[in-house]
C-alpha cells in the first residue's frame, strides 16, 4: 500500500462527505421540499470492523486534527466496532517492523495507533469482540481483567465505553473468531472460514443476533453503545461476557 494509514482515514471521512453531497444533490432534483436532505439535521454514527474498526475509533481524532468545521454533519454521535485492530502495525513481527520502516512503507513509518487517536474519542462507544479472535486477540484490548485497566481499551478517552466479548458455540458451529461477525456464510465455503477466522453453518447468527441488532439498536436510539447488554442484542445461540476468557 502506497498511502499512509492517516490517508486511509482521510479518504474514509472525505468519501463520506462526498457521498452525502451527492445524496443531497439527488434529493433536490426531486423538487419536493420534504425530500431535500440538505435542509435536514442528521444523527451520524460510525461503524467499522477490523482495520475499519480502528479507522472508526480514530474518526474523532481526524476531525480534531483537521479542521472540524469542514465536516459539520459528520461528528459521530456514537461509534460501534467489531473486532477492531488497535494499531496498523499490529501483527507485524517486531523484527520485521524496523526493516519496513527503513524501506519507507507508509503503514510502518506513519502508524495509526489507538494509544494516540483514542485521546480524541469522547462519545459513547461499543466494541463487539470475539473471545476466540486469533487475528486481534482479546488481550490486545483488555490484557487480563477490566479492573486492572491494562490494554488498548483504556486508551479511549470516552467515559461511556464498553467492550463485549462473545463466546464460541460449538453446538451451533459458531466460532467467535475475527471474521465470523461479518462474513456472509451463505457465500463463502468452509475452507475460507477456517483460514480467515470463523465457522460456516447455515445463516450467520453472529450477524442477526449480535452485530447488526446491536448496531441497529444504537442507530434507532433504543440504547447507547455502552449499554447494549440491556436489550441491544438478540442473543439466542451466542453468549456475551464482560471479561476475556
């Protein structure tokens, strides 16, 4: 990749602004005032998975650093993420990272790290993590127990934050691994799921019981992202706990 992680973040924010502008232009063409989006106030939310989760959690950092006035409509009311990475350098072997920096790979020379970007995150946030995630282990976020306050989760400045740990369910062939929460199990086969983190059996309960009900509850203003255990999920085959196990 030739672009730096901060440029990935910049593209995420800018492309959202461009998309909104086009939607507003289209709505005006309908010549019905009630459909004119440009005149409406909106509640804005950010969601991301994996590296996209890091970008979502870093969204306020970008706005704070790069002229907040430029994006008046895109200050997130709340943020929800699934299995986010805490850093763009995560997963790179320590002995390899200096070589990549010497070769001037942008993602190694200009890392995006939640230890820095999390300082600007002050809105309600929910992290939906899989306890069996092997790509982003739960201990990257909470090293042992919440009480000890060790791990990337505690770099988030928000006082309204919550991390949820979902457990695997062997009977239902649900593996709380990295891609279980987002993969379309009706399309990908067993080999893909085994190699990239998840399990495949019928419709994906992770989607319709855990991730999307939680996100929908936040957007519908039914519950805050840090209070999803109070009715935001639709759990039947999935168990969610407060500490990594």
